[in-house]
C-alpha cells in the first residue's frame, strides 16, 4: 500500500544499513523462558518457565510459571536441545537467558538469547533451590562449579530440579 511504501522510505532514510525489522505474530503460541549457566559451552544448570499469557506479551511484563504446566515433554526437550546448541555454538561461560516460542504445530523458535542474567534468574534460583548467580560467578572467575550443584539435577541431561509440592509464579 501507499502507507507502507512511505514508511519504508522513511525507515531507509533513518538507516540505510538496517532500515526495517519485520516480525510475524504467531497466534496460539506459548512463550518459554530458559535461564541457564554454562561453562565453556556446556550447560551446567537450567530452569524452564512458561508465560501464562499468550505469546506477544513482552517478557518483562509477563507472568512466569515454573515448572511449566501446559507444555508437553517433547516441546521441553526441543527447548533443552536448543539451549544446548546455543551454549555450545557461542561457547558461553556464565549466565544466559533465552526466550523461545512454541507454536501450535510443534515448532520451537528462538525469539532472543541474552548472554547475561535476566530478571528471572532470582526467581529460577529460588524455585529450583540453587543459586544460579553463584554458579555463574564461580565459572566466570575460573573457580569451577560449586559443590552443591553436583548433587542437583539441573543440567540439560536431567529434567531440572523442580519443586514437587508448589509452583513458582
């Protein structure tokens, strides 16, 4: 349309290099957060939470639920695999957070990955009963993982150490 052409023209004048970002809104999709800590590209601990709201609500405004209640195990396995591959590809050492989207047809797509601790790190730590920031700090200074982590099921080969009697929300 004429309006779209005008807007694209204005965007091109603002930045010739990267003038426009187009995104697709996916209906009936769930947004998923993963908080994790890796050392030399290997994930040491992770926690997966789901957004209560449908995808599209900014993650900073979303209500998180941990452990996930409406996401099937196959989708969670895809999320863990994506987390593993990103940590390895970027050889991450330290904290990172991923926002993923699970579509109604079973696809899992990356919205963004941030190599830093997110607002949900304290929530994840309290809910799973392990201090992710302590793990991140120790691996970033080369001190290795803390002893307590070795007794937890927080790595990607496990399912995560979620509470059995309550949910974090």
